[in-house]
C-alpha cells in the first residue's frame, strides 16, 4: 500500500482542479476505488471447487459437519453449503484481504482493538492450516485423514485445536479452528446468494425473515407469530418456478 503525505494529497487535489481530464483525486493517486462505488453481491454458482483442492474440500466439509451436525431441526454444515460458502469467499476479496492493510509490523500479543495481526491472508491460513492438520492426523491415526476418522475422533481433534492442546507443525491450531468456526457460522446464516444457508435453512431455524422489503402488515399487528417464509436477496425459488 503506497504511503501518501499531506503534500501528495494537496498536489493531487490541485491537479484535479486545474486539469478537467483527470476525473478524481483517487485516480491521480492510483487508489483502487471511486466515490459512490458499490459492490453488489455476485451469486455463488454451483459447480466445482474454486479454491480448495479435493482433499482440502473433503476436510472442510467434514469439519463443518461436526461443528453443525444435522438433527431434526436443520441439515448439517455440509448440506447447508457452509464449505461452498467458505470456498467462494476465499476466491474473492476476503480471501486475499484485498481491502485491508497487510504490511507489518504485526503484534505478537495484540489488543482486541488492533484487529487482524497476522501476515497470512485467509487463503494462506486455510492452505497452511489444512496441510498441517492433515499431517497431524496421518501421524496420530495410522495414516488416516480427518474425513476418514470416526466422528468421536474428529470431535477430539477439533476440541484439541480449540483449546490449544493439539500443536500443529507449521501453523497455529487455535487460529485454524477459530477461522473455520467463524466462517462456518457465517455460511450457515449468510444470505444464500453467497453459497451457504441452502434453502434458507439457517434463517428458518432462528425465524429470521430475510430481506423482505415491507413489514407494515406485521408492524400493524404486534405480538402475533410471524408466519411468512424468509426471502433472500435473490428472491424465492418458487417465484421463478413458472417463469419463461
């Protein structure tokens, strides 16, 4: 990220004022954004993995299914699309920390207010962390990978990572667990346009109405159960059933 002094900013502003063909000060400074620029979400399309390898994807799917196991109330993390959500997020600006400052120095013991203090982007975190986890499982379970472990053993590994009792070679297990847990919850409750929360299962579980545009009928009738189905940014699938 380039460093701009006040002199640079004033010079660029003067340049824009004196030369009409330069549209903005941001353009003169080379900044990667423009005023009033918006980033509408692009729907995550079904298909092959965009970032994960087949082995990485199998591990992540197994992990999200243990973090959110299926029951009578909702599907598990895998069927809810949490791994797909994570994969698609890693291919975008989140995965590269494109919009964040990623130069050092990094604090070894950061305060909560200091934000991210790691030289690794989420893509690097997952690649390094999943490789270290695979190495640990092969060494501790006779060559088996995490997806090949019994559910009870998978839970023990995840608990060990969470508590810091399992030390991975080359990566911090606590950071790996924290990242996957946070992204799994995001995938389960984010709008389905991002690849997770399939059929709005997470929203149905907690009774979230989604992005419905008008609540006047509800506001006019307080203390009554909300019975309308949730709506995503893309609308509802049944709205397009007879289209065409």
